[in-house]
C-alpha cells in the first residue's frame, strides 16, 4: 500500500481532474482506475523509463481489470525526438491496438513523453482520454499539469500543439530516486519559477531547504511539488487557454525557449535553459527600471545553489536568439510580449518590448559569460 497522498483538484467544470502526489502511488491501480472508461489502453513511455516502470504499471492495470487490452509503445528519449514523427508512432500504435473513442493513452515518463502522448491523444479520433504519470521533477511540477501538449518544429519549441487536459495526474516521488542528477537539478528551475512569480515565502523556503531537496528528501520534495501544483492548478482554472494570467507561468521561457532551440535540442536541458532565461528576464526588468539588480542577484544565487547555469553560452549569437524570440507564442500582432517582474512574487506581462532593448539584454548576457 502507498503512503498518504496529497490530492489537488484542477477546477475546469465538467473536465475537472485530480493531481495525486505521493510515495508509491504508481503501485496501486486505485489512483488511476477512474480515468479508464474503455477497453483499450496505450502506455507511451521512453527507452529510459519503460524498463523501470512500464511492466509493473501494465501488470497492475491488467490485474485490476482483465478485460483491458493494453499495449506499450517505447519512444526514443530526449527533446531531440519530440517531433511529429514521434506522434505518428503513437498513431500507428493506437491503430494497431484498434483504439476506439473511449480508449485511454497513458503518458509514463518526463515532459517529452507527456507532450507527445498528450498531443496524440488530442488528435486521435478528435480527442481521447489520457493520463499523466510523470517520472521527472520537471514534469511533476509543470508539464503534466494544465493540458498543454505538443511537439517542436525546427523553427522553435512547442510550435505545434493543442490544449488537451488529462483525466488525472499521478506523481509518484519514488520515481525521482532513479532520475539522473542533472535532470533532477534541471527540474528545480521550474520549482524556482513558481516561487519567482507566486510566493516570496516559498522562495525563502527553497533557500532554506536546498540540501534536503537535492538529497531527495521525500517530505521536502512532496512539499515543493504540491506547492507548485496548487499554484498552477489555480491559475489554469482561471485561464485555461492562456488568454491572460496563465502567461505569467512562462516567466523566463521566452528567453529560455530561444536559448534551448538555438543551442540545439539536447545541448541544454529545458530547465537549464529556463534558468538562464529567468535571469535574462530579471536583468531586463532591472534594465527597464521595473526591479532592482539585487532581485536578479538573489535569483542567480538560488539557481547556482541548485547547480543551474545563469549565463548565456558564449557560442550563441544575440541576433539569432532575437530571431527565435520573434516566433514566441506569447507575442501579439508582431510585437514582443515578455513576462518580466517587479521583484520576487510580482510578475508582469509587458507588451510592446522594443527589439533593441531585448538585443541589449542578450548582448549583456553573452558578455557576462
């Protein structure tokens, strides 16, 4: 039996669903049983995660409901494979399974698996159920919650996608024990982002609990994950399609996505690029007189404590990064729209940022390498 869990509801009317966070929740089918309505289930995982958890999840499902027809699709791991080609593989597996409109897709893995599986579920027969079973910290606190699904294009990250909410999210902190150290640290970038935009008190808690979090203390991890999920769930309930407030969740992402894409998918992990992007957004805020340099320094010190980068790689060109930023999905009518801040816990959507101002911030960041 699993230990006590934390349940958080994402309130979206008839499409409301629960996030279940705990130690051992993957080992009890009771937590996902209510999300499966038909007889066809496709588990989508990757070559790193599938050998660790897929067989046990499939066994538990089959044992819980023998009528289920369950298939496993194992994808290549990594952001470099988050493409329409991977989505096509999911479609092929669904077709071979004979999946009907009441089928369910299980995303077992990190953010890449969740994005691919969720997008495929959104498209198959115009939308079937899917369940998020995130196995990375970044996916637990960010990508598994809120219904954003999609894949990358050569022109930019996540340019092809759809909003498609999961039936439930099952976050088992025991899976973090097998997460490589670099990926664990990268996941903390999204945790720090929530503190930056939502709660100065949580920011101070992170400062005080760096060691416990990096040594994977279950209680500390549970608190951090639940805090992030509660905050994001509340924002998504108020603004599902990112027409306003939800854009604040992208603090550091306009810079970060451009950095990640320009560096080449796989060169920097998503969280590493977001860490640099948050520092860039903070620097730009100070440049525009919105915040103090001390706020930027405070953020940089915390990121460094988690072993995350805070400077742009010298090999990147400011002009190329600006070109990537022009394709950011938050832009409106051809003008740059960035998420900046007035200090910790005070984010702001800033419209009509001039390109020379962004270029200046990028050049300053590269010079500081």
